[in-house]
C-alpha cells in the first residue's frame, strides 16, 4: 500500500459496532470516514432488496471509497467494504456477482478491523440476523485469513474500550504494513 491512501476497513456482522467505531477512528486519526452505502440504498427502498441489488450496493460502496479517497485527508476509514457484499451474497443467495469478486480481488487488501458481536443486538429495520452473528463472524474471519490481509479482532462491551483497542490495532497494523508512509 506504499504510496496509496492508507485504508482501514471496519467489518463484521450486523450490530457489532462498525459504524460507531469507524466514525470514532476517522475522528481520532483526522481521517476521512466512508459510510456504509448499503444503509443509504436500503433506506430509500424501505429495507427491501433482491439479489441484483447487492451489485448496485457494491458499486455504490466502491465509488464512494474511490471518491472519498481523493477528496479527504488520509487515512480512509471505511464502515464496510466489498468483503461485506461478498460474505452477504454468499450467505444469503449462495453466490456472489462476478463484478464484486473481481473488484474485491483486484483491490489491494487494506487493513481490517473485525468487530466481534459481543455487544447487544440493536434493533434496526434494516438488520435481519440477530441469531446468526457468531456464525457470520466466523465467516468473516475465514475470509480474512484466506485473503492474507492484515486484520485484528475488536472486542469489548463498551464504546471506549473498543475505540482504545481500535486505535491500538490501527497503529500496530500501520507500523507493520507501512500503511502510514
């Protein structure tokens, strides 16, 4: 990633604190926060979607990341990534659109923070899987291990603990991977 905009992706199952952590990290590091495009997309459709919508969501996320990487200060901290679209496509529909797989494989792997689902489920009309969070967490972990991408698991019952851990891991991942050069 040397020469590229430093990029940290916060990922994990639903209601695992991704948005809260990614926003706080972007603020702490004076970086640029990339929101979750899926939330914007699904709110406009009252939460309803079909398999083909996942491609549109992936394209929107991809474009937001590219645009914001050029506009804002580094590092780029994403609330989600194409990894989420790959995991969700495979889990929900048994397959992932080739465009998502191509972009996912072509992009240099950023550093990831994988949020554990060890905080209480928060009800939200756009969320669907309160009982599958551990299973999905394991799927994310296996995907990250298969990628060989640098990642750290974030655990903790409160926001402050998770933020402290996130800051520590970003600094650690950054020094190991030269992402801040």
